[in-house]
């Protein structure tokens, strides 16, 4: 074997020293290498703010230059989120809007820490003392769950300033309480900075699982939005993009899979009358680690299965409620369900207080609710379930998204709790006591075509949907019987009756008014056709009686309603003009619809407006003109009318139907055409003369 000489050792040492000396030189060259001609300069917060444009480029007071988040999910489901945001002030109004920054959070499910805030001005960072952040109670109404706001007052801002924010959050998301950095070196690392011993409180309801709904748009323009999710490799993600293409990338290492979604140059969220929420129209990603709706269904059953204990007091109360309605346990189950559901709707007040752990997803126990007689939707549904079970019905809790779409991804896309009655195995009747106060339905027509998931011991394996409700299920029938005198005085009665959504609308008109003020309410309704209206009387059905449909009858007189013109009388169809623009009586007519539309129209319910006006004319008077307008029958709305004489009586009839609660802009022209023709009919002049034409 060859022996190494002293000389050999010196050579090796010399080579090693040369290599060690070369490393810093090589690193220096790589770190400071110049930018080749034609290549963009490295992106920094300063270049981002400088290149973000001015007020000439945007119809907005400020712009979000960058909105970046990195979410790291732990094995137990606790999520640490790094947040990096850059704003730019474009106008003085924008400076005012951004003068104080706010961070909303629910301390029962999340925690927020603001690490750094800087004003970017003239190529420099001006630090803002985050020690001045105030932790304040959030304004609350109806739900008092101790939500918080962190708020920081900024120094006086100038047009052109940037604002850089580095923050962190930990916890989990759930839809019930949803409100509706590109420089990695500045991302603090939330999993290290805010990790603490009390993280167990932030474990999500479905332990070990993650879900989120990423909405890409904001109320102002966004130049870049980027969302990164880091999941342990044993957690499998389901995700889908909706409403617009979104860039995405997936990569993995030995421990984690990293998902990234991003968009550039995002316009502000649109705002049009009667449009659905941004959840339904903005580019979004829905994601979850839950395997299926069946798993979600079983989880919701398991987490609440012990909350519906029927005590002796509750059973006695059920017997009392049924007895007052002439019923008993064991009678027609539909009548029993209706009676108990309505009792809960009318007697459990909507007011959410903190009652213990699990706010937002755990239903409270029945004995507590029986004592409090108040709660939010989940509590109202929970107590209805308890009463119905006491009466022998097989009922379960269910989750839905009131007023919005649940996409077919088993994420927590829920904001509302309801009741599922399993009449026969696999055959469910849905009840919602929260939405049917002063409504003789057991499920509001405002919730049709709405998806839901039932908490069931066997797991319901598919996303369910409430059936479509056609307009004839929510009619407002108006019968106007009047007499027209030769001096133009119009007097008579107007009878309104409604079913479905319109039963509720009519009841609420009465419920929301003092009894002695009902005359003034309907003087206001008829005041749209004449300030001279005199209300003689107002009668109505008992708003607390849900065995029949609601009706209201108004007796009135309007001196000088018809104008004397060239020996005849001229007037417009009176009741059509009084009702067509009233938001409670005809929702679709209460808006001044624009000529064009870019988003869906969302009206909550379909409706039929059926108006018959029978006017007895002065002796010898006949219809002297043809007031007709063309009929319209479009996909989402229709209108028709006719006018004829029947002896001395002039009969004016119109029928308007809105056929879908929600439809896209492609159907807007036809819808608007029908509403415009109703307006034309209301504006037409009816002329009557002695002897007619």
C-alpha cells in the first residue's frame, strides 16, 4: 500500500484552502450578478407600488397590489397562515379608506397577529408601530358571539403611498361566520411565531380536516392574488375552480404537497341590483380534505346526536301545544309537524348568545334552549327537532346555504341549519322554523332550489336540493271592485290574497305595522296613484292562524281620480299602478332595471301577479279606446292583459309571472321586456265616454 508523504498532505491542504477561498467568491458572484439587458429588474415591494398605476388607470380610490397567503395545515387540522398584503393609495378618498386597517376574527376559532406594517413612500419603508393596534369588540346584531376586530390607525397617507402588511393567523374556517407576500423573506412563518400550548382550541370541527373557499375578487381592483396551501402528504385534497379560469400549480416533497392558485389583474366585484352574493359569481376555488358528502353527513350527525334529549317537561310541553290545536301525539304526522314547527318559529326568538363550546357548528342541548327560548338558526332547528322527536317523528339536523349555491365539493359551504323529517326510509320532508315566522309554509319558498346535507347516522351520500317552485305556488291575487262617478271619484274595495312567499309578505305587512297605523300603511300604497286617497277600513286574516292563506281587504275612496277630458273621463289602471312597484307585493317590479346586465338576477322566489279590476262606470259610459299592450312570453317572465266591457262594468285584467328565482344575464332581456310591458300597461290611458267610441 502506498503511504501518504508529508508533501502529499501539504498539497491536499493547499487545494482545500483554495477551494474554501473560492466559495465566497463564487457566492458573491451569484448573489450580485448583474441583470442582463432586456431582463426585468427583480420585483420588490417598491417596484410593485411604483408600477401599480394611478387613479387614471382605475375607477377606485385604492388598489390591492398584492394579496398573498400561505396556509400550512398540521396533522390535527390546525392551520397556520402567513398573510402578506400591499395596497396603493390612488386618491384622497382612498387615503381616507385606508387610514385605519382592520382585521376581523372570531377568537373561538382563530387568532390573528399583525407582525409588521409599513408605509411605502419615496422608495423607503416607514414603519408603523404595531404596538398601537387596538383589540376591540366587533359590532354585532342578532348574533352576540364575542367576535373581535384588531384596528391600527395609520399616519396621514398621501396619494401614491403604498401600505405593506405582514400578518399571521391560525385556526380554521367555517362558512357560518365568514365575513362575506411575494417576498418570501418577509413571510414570518406563522407556524413558528404563533404556535402555543392552547392550539387545541383551534382544531377544526372535523378533526384533522381542512376546507376553504377562496374568493379571488374584492371590492377594489386586485393586481395579483396568490394562495398557497401546504398539506401533509397523507391528506388528500379535493378542489374545483368555479366561475372563471384560475392559474394553478401543484408540487410535492417527502412530507408535504403544495398547491398554489393565483390570478392577475382582477377587476372589482360587480354590484348590480338583485344580484346573488359574490360566492356565486366571483372566480373561486372550493377545497376540502373531506372524502365525500356521506362522510360529512355522518360527521354532522355524530357531533350533534346527544343534543336532542326529550325531558319530561319538554314532552309535557309538546302535548300542551298539540292539545291547543286539537291534536295529540299519534295524530296525522303532517299536521303534528306543521303545528310544532310553527310553534318553534313563532316562539323561539332569533338572538344568538354564547352558550358554550362549539358555537357555529354544534347545536345546543334541548333543555338549555327550552329555558332560554332564543338562539340562532341551529338552535331554532335543534329545538324543533327535539319537539318533533318527542311527538314520535324521525327527524335529523341538516345544513344548507341560505341564499347561495353549495357546489358539489364536500366542503363547509353552509350558513344555515334546518330540519329533515324522514317520513319513509330515504324519503325526506324539509322544515325550516327559522324562515317561516308568519308564514303558513313549513319550508319557505325563499329557499327553493337550495342545496342541503342531512346529518344522518347512515350518511346521505349525495348533495340534496329543494325542488323548483313554479310561480303559481306564490301568487298574489288582487280583486279590485270599484265604482267610478261622473265627477271622477273612484271608490271601492281591494282584496289581496297570497300563497307561498306572498302569504308571508302579506302577513309581515300587518305584523310590522301597528294596528292603528294600517290605514296609513295602505294610504301610502294607494298614495302612489293619488294623494287624495281616503282609507275607509282595513280588514285582514288572523296573522297567527296558519290553517289558511293570508288576505287583506282595503276599502277606500279617491276623489277626482279620473280626469274630465273633452266630455269623457280618463284614468290609468289604478291597482296595477299601486302594486307593481311595491317591494313586498311584487319584488321584481320594485327596481329600476338597467338596459343591460352582466350578472345573474336573484329574486329569492318566483311569483304570479294576477290583478282583476272591475269598475262600474257612470250610467251611459262605455270604453272609448283600446288600452291594450302586447303580451310577452319569455323564458323567465311573461305578461298578458285584456280590457273589456261587461254591461256597465269595465274589466281590466293583467297576469305577470316571474318564472325563476335566479337566472343568468342571457335571459335578462326577456325578463325586462315582460316587466316593461307591465309598466306600459300601468301607464296606458283608459278613456270612457257616454256612448263609448
